[in-house]
C-alpha cells in the first residue's frame, strides 16, 4: 500500500506571548485523490494548522512535530525547500479573494508571475494562464487576463485564486474557508469546481470550512478541532450520523437553524423605513482614458423595514445586495428614489446623508477590515459616543464603553485589547457594540455572520435577537445564508440582477417561490420549496 501524500504527526504551533500552544498534537494522513475537511469553532486552530502546512505563520511562531509531504520532512526545512513546496507542491486557496489578489495588477500579470515561479517557460506563460482560467470555468479568458480584480465578481475572483493555486501543478490543494464569503449558488459552484479539479488532476484536497452542509456532501473524511486538538476524525457519514465528541455534537446542533419568533400583531407594527423607487448605478472607469457607460446596480427597489422586525435581502454575488445597504447610509450615491425614515421623507440622492447615519448603523462583513487595527477596543467603541455626544466626560465614556461591551456579551477587560488579539466572534461583537453606541433604530448587517463558524453564528444571532427585544431594533440582513434567513428573518426580499423579484414573509416565499432565481437559490443548498417550519 502506498504511503499517504501528506502525513502530519504531533504538530504543535506555539505563539509568542501565549502560555499554551494554539495547535497541539495534530495528527492525520491525507492520500492523493481524497478530500479531508477540517471543521471546528472559531479559534479552534483550523487556519493556523493549514498555514503551518505551507510554512506561513505569524512572526514569533514556533513549530514542532512532523509534516511529511511526498516523503520530504517540512518542519525545520530550509527556505529553499519551503519555496519549492509552495510553488510546485502545495497550492493554497485563501478565504478573501479581494485581499489576496493585488488590486493594481491585472489578472494576467498575476497568473504569469505564478507560472514564472513554477518554472514555466516564458513563451508558454500566457497560453498556460489562459488555459488555467478556462479550466476553472471563467468565461472569455483572454479578456479576463486584461482585467483588474475589482472588475470581476466575487465568484470570478475566487476562481482566479484557484487558478493561481493550480499554476504550479500542485499535488495537494488547501482551501481555507474558500467559500465563506460567497452566496449559496456560487458557493456550490466553487465546491463542485474543487471536486472536479481534484478528480481530474488526482489532487489531495484539505478543505477548511465551517459550512457543514458542504462538508457532508463533498468530503471523504472529517477532522474536528477543538482548542487546537483533533477530537474526532473519521469518515464523513460516520461523523454526521453518530458524532462521538461533545464539540462535534455542538457544531452539528448549531448548524440546525432555529425557527424565527412569532410575528408581532400587524396592528402593532410601525414602519421605520420605507424605500421607494431606489435605483443606483456605477460609473465603470479605467485608471486612464475616458469613462465608459454606467452599469446599473439597482432598479426601482421598494422595501419596508418595520420597528422590532427583521428583513433579509438575499441574492447571488453581484445582485446588488451590498450596494443597497451602502445607498441607505450614504456610502454610495443612488440615482433616483426616496426614503421615508420615521415619517420624514428624504429625496434621493441626498445632499447630506448625516441624518440617516445615526438611526441606521451598518455592521460590515469582516470586522478584521472594518475595525482600525491600531486602535484599542475602548477607542473603537467610544468613537461614536464622541461624535454624537461631544462633551462626554472621560470617566462617563469609560463606563458607557464597559456597559456596551457587557451588553454584547464581552468582558469589559477586553477594552484595552487591539482587534488582532480577539477571535472572529469577539471582533464582530465589538463591531456591534460600536454600532449600538450611536443609539440606532436599525442595524444593517452586511453578511455579518458569513465568516463565522456555525456555533459563533448562532451566538451572534441570539445576541441580535436579544438586542432586538431589549431595544426594539429593526434588523436588515444582507446575506447568502438561507438557513440564517429561516432562523432570523420575518420577511425576505430576493434580488436578481439589481431587481427585487420576490418580497414577502419568509414562510410564504420559501414554501411557494414564484421566481426561477428563488427556486435556484433553494435548490443550491439542497432544498426543494418547503415551509419555514420544515427548514
């Protein structure tokens, strides 16, 4: 019997300043042509484990144990060995395609550079780059080579990352949360692409994910991490059918959506925000030369957000979901329409969006990017207090920051920490506390749980429900997670190519979808049309 392509034995990763190792005694094998999924709660060590396998760890990290790839030991290997392994042995597909691709370099230039490092002859690089884009399912590859990353959709950028990872003809592919920021249809397409590439090339695939539905349908084996250790590792069906460890059972339980609370009496519902005839577009410009035609992003959007209720807006990548939120808080200038907020009408475009930014507070998808890394938590949460109440004394400010942190379930002692010292779930709680500091009437959540594992997602949803009850907040979710919609929303709107094609109560829309795109979204997550109680 042939030896596994990758053998990991007692892998241990310690970080400077931490008494306990963050990854400890990790042991597993991975054979060519098979897929192993790493799952676990936020902070369990999934990403650090995958980063250790390619020798990319934070400064001051120490590694011990054994990583044997294709018969070669990598722990304590020379820089030349690691460079050869990364360029021609192990390919990495990162989570955030927008951050992973150079924004000022064309797609073709980035692919050509990867092929150069892989040793491809100069005369062959352009042809190979075009072939790689075709292999990962990108249309018009010759034209895409000349484009910049911002000109591509999220799904297209993720495909470019896969092409870059394949440039060195690797034998092992690591996908680190490569689908977490994508909508359900694109997420399924990307996983099917990884499956196809794995089978056609005979690759081993290490799939790091918190999406248990994808793991169940596409992984051969599953390893469950908890506080840096593998607590369960077995065939996928065995793990899902009869989980042995409490952490595995907790992850599976958290992946089951909780039903939304009973709807309030219609007579008691007060409209907080009405969106009427909202249209928006983007001017598509180059870095040089004349502007090209405007591209429509939203067309005649009509929405109603009620106090104390939750509205979800769903749709595939590029449908206009995030643009809608940006228009509501003045981060993007709409072309036409008007808003009615608490009975006051605001014609669009607004000359001054300031009146909307207090009542409507936006919580972004990635708190690691939206929170200033050079500010402490106390300063981040206190900034809205200073902007809205300029004469607040320092001691009162500290008290209010501590109260806000407690309200979102954080220890006030974390006020002295920087964002990088917190877990993903803790950073998102800080982002919510910062939004609450402005005393809003509604929270606008732009994919605010997509980068979190199932357990932390449920914790954040429970927090939002609690805040909604205590403060009477309205919640507007922009999401691609239909489980979240079933669990947290009263109403849902479906965006497709900038138009709102369905809108109404979640139970009705999910049970009897009228538009083809709604049916496609439900089918992409393995569901036929069903009532919300069955979801």
